[in-house]
């Protein structure tokens, strides 16, 4: 299994998910760099309005909805900044040095690959990608969305975040 294909930690291997609970991912939340903003900690914090629970965290509606071409790449890529391309794979320099570095960090720390996401979209289309993402990142406990940055479902695992506000994948309570 490739690192970008890692199953979120609360998904028991081989357990089938309940098709009725799979939530639809939104195309508008797929950033040009291949990041699914719907899995981002800042987006999920906003969706669950966690600051009302005593946190003081930054919220983000996603790169495209907030009018940014891409948080990670937009100011470093002239074609993205000018809105000439929607996705990095449309560029003849794909994957560029900056995207490769970003992808390496996300593979290692967050169990996902932006380059693999973009290749999948290019080869199989957006609808297939959104379906795959919804299934891959669905919480096995409640059907919510597992955050790619910390591996938690904010619908059923907020207690973990309350105990350890800087929780990351598979950390023990500190």
C-alpha cells in the first residue's frame, strides 16, 4: 500500500463501510495542488465551529471558496496566480519542485499524496476522485469525515482533541 493510500486509523482493515453514510465530497474543495480542503483541519474546525468548545483555532472555507487559487502553491506559481490553470497537472512543469516537496511532507506526515490525487483526477476524472475520497476518509464509527492532518473525526473523537489539543496521527495522550 502506498503512503498516500493509507487507511485512516479508525478504519478497521477489511471492514465494509455503510454506503448510506458516505458523505459526498465537494469539487469546489479540491485545491489546484491536489489537496482536498474538505479533509483539512482548518476547514473541519470551521465546519464543527470548535472555537465554541473552548479552542482558539483558525478557520478556513477552502482555497477555492475563499478566492485563493491555492494556499500552498498560488503565490509561487504564476500560472495558478493568474488563474490560467485549474489544477497543477495542467502545467507542463507538473510536478514542479515545490509541489514535490509539499507532496513528500504530506505523504510522510498526513497519509496522503497531492501528486497521486492529481494523477487520479487526470486519469479517472473528478467524480471518481470524489467518490474515492469520500470512502477513504469516512469515519468507521459515525460516518463523519476523518481529518488528514490529525487522523480524527471531529464528530465522534472530539474527546481526543480535548485531551491533547495538538494531537497528530496515532499519538498517545500527553
